[in-house]
């Protein structure tokens, strides 16, 4: 049994190293959230067996949990670069026909030649409609719409767009060459009952799942959504020093379990060779 007990430890250490290595590899990824492997011990005993006679049978992976703590910020000269100070996530939508909705903390947005504001994966940032006072009139996914930069002023299409500003509350305003301004909407944001239950799909994007619960859609500064910092990006929440220390510990666990397997193998071989 010692062979299989140590083998479970070997597999656990290997999984731990894989998770830590992924964290380190994505230390420079915008909006990335580190993960942590969690393990539990294995015991098997009959109800009539004495508790003093029960030996452990190794370890098992209980789950790999995502850590949605805040990352550090870096300044940017682009207005469309945004960072969230709080728990919210940006809402982005893919191309037809699926138009799949995903959520991200990666606020590196750019404008396409056709004036759509997209993220690094080509998905379109969503806005919420507002009234004349800037209050959201529909805070649902169905009411959200693509962020598209206007080509010209509403009253004079020849007056070109000269500036776009995004407030702490996510209010997007466009200014034109003739001095006219236009409110486009507020940046759509989402929170979830259990953020750790979100399903990662890569590129610092997540999908909702049964474990995360349904999204709550609203604008920045409402509830736990947090505020939006235009001209900034959120870096990953990976602490390289901490990860390297944990990697060394995982490597030692791997080596110790490998040594235990070697000892069990030698013991078995000794028994086989007995005359």
C-alpha cells in the first residue's frame, strides 16, 4: 500500500507544480488571476475498525480554485484602456451567429476600422443604455449593446470625433470637432454570487456556470461593481516570489514521494529475492 500512497502524493505534487508553473508563466498577462491546487487526505476504514488502527491512504485533489484578488495597476496613455477597482468584470460579446457572452478583467480595448471597441480576442465591449441624466435605463444582458464610436456629431456628421472620455462610473462621452458632446452609454459590468465558480476559457476570459450563479449586470460604482480607471490596466495578481517559494516546496514534495516509492520498490524486491 505504501507504493500507492506515495504514488498519490507524487501525482498531487505534479499537479501542484503544474498549477504554480501556469501562474508564473502568466505573471505578465493582463487581467490574469492565479489559481491554487487544494488537496485532501484519503482514509478508508470499516465502521467496526478501531480508530487507532486506521492508516492514511494518500492524498487526492479536491479542486483547483481561482483567486480573484485585485492585481496591481499600470498606467497607459490610451483612453480605451480600463482597469476595474472592485469586484466587477467587463462584459464582452463574440461575433454572430453565436454571440457568446464572456467576462474579463483584461481592459486592453482598441477600436477597429469600423469603429467597434473590441478586446484582445476580438470580442465587443458592451454598454448599457442611459437617459439624459446618465442613469442606466436597462441593466440586463438583453439591454446591452456593442460599444461603437460615432463617426460624426449627431447634428453635423461632418464634425469628426476628437475625444472619448470614460468616467469612474463608466459613463462614456464623445466630443466632436464642433464642440458638441454625446453620451454613448455606460460600460456594462458583471458580478457573480460565487466568482470562484466561473469557468475559465483562456485569455483572461470566463464564462458563467452553475457553480458561479447567474450574473448581476450593472454599471460601475453600483454595489460591488467597483469603479473604472480609464488610462490604466490591471496586471495579474501573481506574486512571483511567493510562487517560486511554493514551487520549491512542491518540488521537494515530489522528490520525497519519489524517494518513498523507491524505498517501497526496494523492499518489495528484497522480499522477492528471499530464499
